[in-house]
C-alpha cells in the first residue's frame, strides 16, 4: 500500500506540503528520515525515535545483505520485527555504497561485481536481485539499483552512468511485477543540467511511486547542488514524492524544501552528535570547546528535547571529554529532535502560506547566533 497526496504547492518547483500513506501509517511531508543503515539508528532505541516523531527511517539493503544476511532478517519476521520498529522503512539499494567501493567493484550491463568491505568475499548484485532482497526484508519503500558517477567526471562517463541507471530502473520495475511493493527510481545525471532534465522526463513515462535525486553532494559546490535541484524537480511528476538522497545540513533541508523536495536523509545529526557537535537554531554548538566548561545553559534555551530539559552544556562537555556513552546518546537525541522539529516547522509554514517568511527568519536566527558568539 502506498499513496502520496499533495496538500499544497507554491509552484511546480517550489515548497510543498503533503502526506505519504504506507501500510505502516500516514506521515506528512516534507520529512526527514533518520539513518539506520544496519537496522539501527546509532545510539537510539526505536522507542526513542517514536517519541521524537520519526515516521520513516532509512536502512540499507547492501549492508543488511552482507551482515547479518537478508535470509536471517526474513526468517526472523522481516526488518520491522527484527529491529522492533513499527514505523515505515525505506531501504536504500546500496548504489552509493557500491560507488564508494571503486577499487573493489566492477560494473557491467548485467549488474555489479564487488568484494565485501568486511571480509573480501565476492558478490554479484543485479537490479532484479536488489528488488528481491528489499521485498524479502519487508521494506515499505524500495529503491532501484543505480550507478552514481563520481565528481568531477567526464561528460561521457556521466551520460553512460545515467543511461545505465535508466535501463536498470526499467528492469527493477519489471522485477517488482504486480506486487504492491512501492518502488522509487533514482534520477542521475551528474552536474549536467540538460542530462538531469532528460533523466527526469524519461522517468516521468514510467510508473514509479516516487523519485530519488541521486548523485548529489558528492564533492560539488553547494550552489551546484541547488542548481541541479532547480533544473530537475520541475520536470518530475507533481503527484509523486521527491527524495533528495544523503543531504544534509539544516540549511540544505531548508533550501531543498524551497526547491520542491519532499524527503531527506542524512547521517549528520547522528554522526555529528557522536563527534560532540549539536545543531541549534542559532547554529552549531561544539561541546568540547573550553568556553562551555562552566556553562549552565542547555544546548538550546527554547528546545523541548529530553537533553535540553535535563542537562547543561557543561555536563555534556564533561561526558564527551570523559568518553562516556551517555554523551553520544544525549547529543544524538537532541540533533534528531532538532531535525525533526525543523521539518515540522517547515510543514506548518508551507501549509500557512508563509514559507518565504520562515526561510528568511531561519537565516536571521543563524546570523544573530553567530554575532552573539563572535
């Protein structure tokens, strides 16, 4: 079961408010998906994620395939039961992970030969097998296998990867067959505006449930990323969700929503939390800095998260410098709360027809925060 309903849209390429219905319930967009690559969002329990308001999380079929093995997950009742998560799960195909293993893989028309980064064992994945693996674990939203070109890359190489991604997408669609498993295609095209448009227009003709914007945030300047969004989203179907893969900072989320993106994922809130950095409306707080040694304030005065309601910056700094596990948990919890709360604020702003004002106020708070710290 899958349905996307667009409730409000400023323009074909502008901020949107909608909802996604899966067999696990209804979630509003734009939304952020915490990253649970290996069947867990690092440092968080599923119950805590529910309390924070996460409706969909991301997992990765490449990693689950290698460890513990899809057959193990399936035998134990599927990924939801395996990790005790009642909400939605989107499973990434592993295309980006395979891209990052350049020295360990070989791409052919049929699929990808690669060696495991864990033990060096040899594996072969095809578009059809990737769909079957995602179906086996019970994913609520599946993603097609794609080829992500590097950056910079010759135009010929980028076009070859985009064409292969399109052919693989068609094979993935055929492999899904008549099942109700929702399937998202991945729009590639590197940093070539015309190729991005061509890809978007080609995918419009195919009956996918949603569209991923792939191959971005791979080393290009931020302005280039945003330009690629601007030339792509207007050519994607209005009645299907758009998912920007692996991006990014709070500013990225705001700018992505402004350009018509509905779904996001990124490791930054969890990874940066484990590295002692908190996101706030006024900017970043790096708790290891000496200035916070005796600071009695919470990470953010107006924040309603558990961390900010109970603990000071000074205590969080002490925990982090002492390498206490609690530091990673508390900082991760705060960061995920901040990200999910930010998405909620943007949904409300779009619904009220005041997203432009929200966007302006978002940057004003950051500028004021920077001036205060300076």
